[in-house]
């Protein structure tokens, strides 16, 4: 037994020796540094310029004492590292007592009495505000490593330099944390001070950027007692939101979280996010304060733990014990704020050396009429140069790279920590480039580490909200309606007094709740007289008299200003229903009604165009398409219109014209069939014509109109120009039918305006005699109503869409409204008259036939020009006039000739040669009968001049007129006769030549 005891004493002695050795090493380091600093001071150049720098701190607080130690060490370390400096910073400390007035008094004293050339501090944003404006007027740079409020801007006070991170820099990491866990709503709690309120604008923008809504903003005074804090927390507990963002300093936040723990809000379902006001000093908090914040997520600027930081930490703790033995020394001292203070003092010393500051440092006004000390402070002669040098100073400090952008320090990254156990545990990082990640590595996993311990010692992230804040069933308000009870019907049992609530809206809501990803407990609460005004009915939610509203409530822009709506679950829009009257057509011109005017004109144009195309293709090769001009004009119209009854008997020779006719006959078949069907319907089917078809007609006539009682339709009708005195309200479908059947002349109405679901229900019950007409004005349909920002809204909307995509919604509609399109009371064959046929209905057919006809005509003309170009060129050479006119006349004359190469005329020519003697005999008889003679002795006409004229032919010239041929005789002679005259003319010419 003695050996174990001896062994334990040996281990204990070893540990004591190690501790003693470590303590001796630390003291040696401190002593060496002090000796080095003293040596550097003794060895300073004799001409070294002192730069007076004031330091304003709350020296009565432990944080102020720590900062004082860090600033002194920074100056000593700088001159130990730069013993040959031409300048030397002389620190002048002043105590602000943590008060704004104290900081202002200290600044005035430093500038007036000490004539400092720069100031470090003050500690808070409220203190720094006045000092910054004072420095701006005296040109004394003020460097603060703890005044982080965005309200204090270097842009407004150029001589203020923030050597810390602006609070607005951390709003993006806060918003990223909410986005990581898909929290869409949060409550902001902030300290009622410039430090607390300054972050709100930037935080609101950042949360809006990730789709998160701020449910409430609450300020907590720094001196608030427990009762005041409890009142705030009780209000939070009554809200469904369970995500809270806290922006407070390290003195107010622990008291707030202790009260939250006592209220039971540091438990499951709650999520707390605190800014770096707590995260940066969490290692300096007491165990009780850390215990109160257990499970909280916090942010703090990231500082890499380098050898320099470790060395400084050891020296800092040793010096703190020596300077202030009663001060608490923490394992993680110094904090990032202490490191920023150190880097600030180092930056001042660096800038003073770079600027080459010289005495006198301060210039006071020689003569001044100022009545206060502030007016007689004067302006620093070295302030501008020193400020410029500070802005240009860059170095690698203990807290990272010291670089000022727009007068502010730029932190490279933020560290996300989870307050748990005895301090903070790192769970992730945020950088502007990568966002939230688990490590500062380009390949690091996104999001936070899954090892987060949330309030209540749970590892699963909170949902961020609860269905019912007090744990009771949700109050679902439903309207009590006098009509249209298919939507919502509230029936009270006479014996038990229990309400039986049914209807389409109720059944849809129940189905939606069954599809929610979590259970929702609710109960229906009927609201009497709610149908009188649905706007007042909806106001129950802002008044917190109900949690949800279910019923036939339309989504409108005015209502969405106060409440949230789910996705609509019915058709949207509103229109009008009117009575219809039976009408039978007896007009003598009824045969024109099946087609519109545009269709009639288009049909006529295409008939003429098709006839012309067929004539143009067949004219040179088909004798049936030749003759006098009037005969050919008639043939164009006759052939085209004969296709209406398919009675065209002309034989087509060209495949091009045959293809044109095939397409055209198909078009004519469809056109005539449609015309016959429409005319038959007009003559045989009884039509129901609406009594009113246009809203403007109702406005001009001043007729009475109806609307549903309590609906928004009344305001909409008034906006589009209807007189409220001409409106009548109804509450049932029976009232609609009765008013419409009476008409405006007998105390009824000409039309009833209502939403599409109501009108469909009305028409399903009253089929005969009514119809929905006119424009449909857009609305968003019926939706379920929730309080503004309710977390239930997006989940209910998704459930509505899921329900609408399935069969269950159709079954519910069938149950309450019947089969779509079914009409129980419809027994006759009457139908609402259909509109006549328009050109738009046959536009495709006309396009096809037009393209085909035009293409065939182009192909024919191209082929004709190519084949006949040689013959026409010889004719052009002997003409008179301009070349273009001669060319056009030659082509038209050539087009009017028969194509003797075609099979039809080639066969005819061969028969004519075989019967030559008979032809000569016929010519002689013609001459003897008076066609020859002295007056007809003319030069032989060319072949072109001997050919008969077409509707587009040109006169043969003045020679024919001089020979006694008048235009009338030329037109009266047929093409064949003039062709037969050609041999006779040729014979006469030969005789004359002989």
C-alpha cells in the first residue's frame, strides 16, 4: 500500500515543478519584454518627436482595464520592433466612466489641455458619436475599435476611423443562418441604444433577401428591470414564431437570457441567434451566464490562432495579473476586441512614423469671438496628414490583415459558434464568397455542422414556429350564410345545441389539413352576421379574435394588406348572369347570316383568283379557254363558280391547273358544308338570345343590377361606373332567379353580378332562361385566410396544390355541385344562338389554296418565259417606242397565241395540212364574198397580228387601221376566223409580189 502513496506524491511533485517552471518562464518573458522596452526607450534618438495620443476608456470596468493593458503593450511592442523611429507615441488616458458626457468631457480635456494629435476610443457607439463630431471640427483623428454601430459613419465624419467591423457586416451571416434552416420568420430583439438600433435597416434588408419576414421588432432598454423584460418575453410566447435574433451588448444580453430561461423559452422549439456583441466576448462570460444561453447560435469575427497571438496572450495574462491582481483572467484572454485595440495602437504608431508628425501639433485660434471652450479649441495642424497615413496603413496584425476600406476595417470571415457547456463551440464559418460552410476551405461542405445543441438539449433543428402558441386548438372562423349554403352551411342541432358545419369550403379545408406534414388541431367557430360584410369578417384575424378563416372569402388586394391568403382553391373572376329570350329568325336575308362580311368578300376574291389562275394556265393550250374577250371573261367567272356545285365541264389540259382545281374543290367542299350546316341550324333550331350582352349597354340604359349581399362586387361595380342607387343586393340563388325573371321594368334587375363559383352554382340550379355573358373580371378566387406572416400559409398553399392535382378535389366538387355541365332542369332542345362563321375559321384553308394557286401560276409563267424567250426577242426588234413597252407588248401578244407545239393544236395542224385543197377553196370563196378587193390589198400581216385578241392582247398597230380594219371589227372576229384568214393574206401578198 505504501508504493501507490509514494507514487501519487511523486506525480503531484512533478506537476508542481512543471507549473513553477511555466510560471517562471512567463515572468521571464514579461521581464525581458519590459527590459527590452526600457532599453529601447533609453536608446531612443535624442531628436525623437513625441506624438500625443489620447485614449478614452471606461477604466472602472474590467473590459476597460484590459484594453488599457493591450494598448500599452502595442505601443511598447512597436517601438521595441522599431527602435530607430523618429516619432514616439505618448499615451494620455482618460476615464469616461461609461457615460456619454464623461466621454465628451474627456475628449475636450484631451484636445484643449493635452493637445493630442489623435484619440483612441471611446468604447461605445453612443460615446463615440459626440467625440467623432468634435474630432471632425478640430481635425483630430479618432480611432475606435468598439464603436460598431452603422449610425456612426466615416462618410459623415471623415476624421472618425472604425478599426473594427461594422455591425452591418454581420447581417448577411445572420440571414444565411436563417436560410440554412429555412426559417421564414423571426423576431428581432435589440438594445435600446445607438448600438442596438443602428443594425436594424441593414438586418431588415438582409432578411428580406432570403425571404424571411420580421414579425416584430422590440427594443429593450439597457437599464430595463426584470418586470420589463418579462413583459416582452410574455408577448413573444403568445406568438407562433419561435426564431429570435438578439442584438445586445455583453452586459444586457445575460440578464435577458436569464429571464428567458426562467420563462421557459430556452427549451425545445425555440431558436436564438445572437450577434457578435455576445459572441466576441462569450469566453469572458461567467458560468451562470453561459448556462442561461445554452443552445444559442452566435457570430464573431474570425481570428486565426497564430504563434504571435499565443505569445501575446501569454504576455497579456501575465501583465494583467501584475497590473491588476484582482482582475479575472480567462483562458481565452484576450478576446477579438482586445486584439483590435492592440492593432489600433500599432496602426497609430505606424501612421505617426509615416506621416512624420512634428511640433507644434495643435494650432489654437489667435483671436476668437467664441463664448465656449468648444469654439476655442482650434484645429490640429497634423490631423489631416495623420488621418491620411492611418488610411494608408496596412500590416498583418494580431486580429488579421489590418486594411481600412472607406475608413472601416474589413473582417475576412465570421465564425459561427454554438454556446454550450463551458463556452463556445465552432460549428461553421461564413465568407462573402462561399456563404455558410463547415470550414474555411474551398471544398468544405456547405451548411453548419450537425453537432449543434439547441435549447432544450436537442440536436434536431427547431421548426421555427408552432401551430398554436398556447397549446390550444386553433379557432377557425366560418361565416353563417343565408344563401348559397353549398359553400358553407351552419346548422344547429335543436336538442344538443351543437353546430353541424358542412359545405364545399369546409370539406376542402379538412382535406388540406389531412395533407399537412404535421398534425394541426383546430375547431370551427361560427360567426353570426358575418355575411353582411366579408371585409369586417376578415378583420377578425388582425383583432386576434380568430386564428384562421375558412369560407367563400375572395382574395383581394385590399384584404391582403392586413392578412395572408393561401393559394386559391376555386375558379377566379367575376361576371354577370342575365335572362335569355327565345328567338326564331324570320328575316328574308337570313341566307346571308351564316357567313360574316369578311368571309363573303374573301370567298368572292378567291373564286375570281382561282378562275384567273386556271384560265392563265389553260389559255394557250386549251381551245375551251379561248374565244372573244367577253367569252373569256365570262369563262373565268363561270368556271370558278361552277365548282360550287361541281358542274364545271371544261376539260383541263395542264397538270398545274388540275392541281389548283383539286385543292380548290376541297376548299369549296368544306365551305359549302359549313354554310349548309350553319344555315340549317338558323332555320330549324330555336335560339336563346341574352337580353343584355354588354356591360356598357347596362350603364347607358341605367337599368337596375344585382349583386350578392356582403360581397366586394358592390365596390367593384362602383369603380367601373355603375350608380350605387341602381344596385340591389340579394343573398340567395332564388332571389337571383326571381329578380332576373321580373326584369328591371317590374321591380327586378337586368343582370346579376357575382363571382364565377356562385354563377356556376346558380346556372346548375336554374338552367332554362339564364346565361352567363359579358367579360370576366379577374380575381384570385377563394382562399383560406391567415394572420400576416403566419407560418401555416406556405404549407397550406402547398397542400392546396397537392389536393388540386389529385382526384379528391374533383370528387368534392362533384359532391356539392354535381357533374360538370349537368343541368337537372333542362328538358328542351333550346340552345343559345351561336355566332356566324368568320374568316378566321377558314383562314388556314384560304392560305393553302392561295399559296398553291400562286405557286402553280409562278411555275407556269417561269416555264413560259424560258421556252418562248427566243421567239419573242425577234419580234421585239421590229417594234417602235421604248424598249420596256415593246417588250411587254411582245410578251402579251405572244401569250395570246396558241401554243402550236402542244398536243391539242399539233393534231389540229396536221389535219389542216392533209385537207389543204379544201382550205384553199374556202379562202377563194371568202375573197369572192368581199373579204378581198382593192381595199383589202394590204401587206401580209405577221403571225402575231393574225392571231385573235385575248382580254389582255394589244392592237396590232396602225397598219391594220389603215387597211380598213376597225377596232370593232377586230374584236368581233373570233380567234379561229382570224387564224383562217392568215393563209388568204399570205396568198394576196404573194400575188402582189408576183
